[in-house]
C-alpha cells in the first residue's frame, strides 16, 4: 500500500506543540528559535479503516520559510525520520500541494507516481463532456490528441464515454504502437485515428491527454488548449495553455485521524481518493489548474468564452 504525509501549516504545528507537555511552558520566541531542531515531528497517524496510510507531520512554525528551505526540511524528514520507506504523495494543509509536488519531484525527493492514474482516466471524460457543452469554440467539434506511455493508455481513454469527440489523434514515435492503436480503434469502436510523429504539429489540438513522464511539448500547444496531465511533470513557465494536473474529490470521511484536534481537508486529491474502494463521479469537486483550484463554471468564466 502506498502511503503519504500530510504537512500541517505553521500555525497548526505551533498550536499542536503548545498542547504537548514538553513544549507548552516554553515562550513563543524560544519555540521559534528552536524551529529547525524540532522540524519533522509526527503529530498523528492517518488511517483508512484500520490501516495506517499516512502520517500528519509538522515541518515549521515559521510563515517565512522559502520554498527551498521547506523542500530541504521535507527531504530531511523523508531520509531520516519517516516511518515510510517511500513517499509518493505529499499534501499540505495550506494548499501548496501542487507547487511543492513539482519542486520535490524535480529535486528527486519524491518519485512520480501513477497511484491516481485510474481515477484521472475515469474523471477526464466527464469533465470533457461538461466543458464541450459550455465552450463556444467547440461547437464544430474538437480535436483531441492522446500522448500515451504505452498502447493500453489509448484504449483506456477511448473506451470511456468520448462520444462528443469526433477527431482523435495519437502521438507516438513507435511505429509498432501506432499501427496497433490504429487497427484496434477501427476494430473496437469503428473510429479512424490519426497517428502523428512530429511533435511540433500538435499546435492544432484543442485538448491533449498526456501520459508521458519524459516529454516537453508545451511550447507548441496553442493558446487556451486544455492539457490533462496524468503526471505532475509539465512546466507552467511561458505557456498560455490550461494545464489540468489533478482533480479533487469530497473527503467523505475517508481519512480517519487519531488526533481530533487536527482536521483533514474536506477536499482531497485523486491520489488520496484512490484509496476509496469504489469510484463515484458525484464525489468530484474541482480541477487543479496552473497551481490553483477551479470548478467547471469558474474555468469557463476565467479562461474560456462560454456559449
């Protein structure tokens, strides 16, 4: 079972330390001086049913730590203090999840994980259908590009409800994968799929679903195209497309926290929702786009002209 850590805010960490006998009589200024020495304390276990699936930890009581300083403290916790051998998911109480996930992956502190891949694949068709019905420029149909890691990625998406999408293409350098995908699409769904091999030609696509961890194509994507990114590996710098990195879902009491003084978020990312035994699209809440969370209406209002 994959496990995660939940990093509380500076205020929550300070409040929790003051409740402990060891620290409750120490003046605030001294606690702040001791901040680095008492970094990485485990505050409570997080359980799903009776299984420990994560740990709630405090990293700092200071609000002014830089991103690099926070990343360094998290790295120290993972290497020296964590009961978990490998951590693929980190959630932050103060909503820095995506920003720090990218930083920690770049620093090789976190491993890219596909723990939420299946949840994202199930959610994308629903979100696409809703967006297509609201976006004026999609009236005449949209062009969808799939960038798979392997052949099964294409079938996993196509087998879902994509009835509103008439033009589907696949980018792959592998002639074997390309031929197999083309033949399967005609046989299974009666749809002819275009195979493209030149990455610079992806500037015509309205929607891109990217399964690749080691590919950078953002500079060729046209303005306001929607990119569903299965892994958190694309840069936001100097691009004008809409990168959807994740989805959030209702917590629904999935996470049982032993420490009742620490409340878990009402919304959880797909990586945590994946612990739920059954998927229900009614649990869907918002999309994580370019480091922020939006519901479907907000996306259309903020980024795209509606019908």
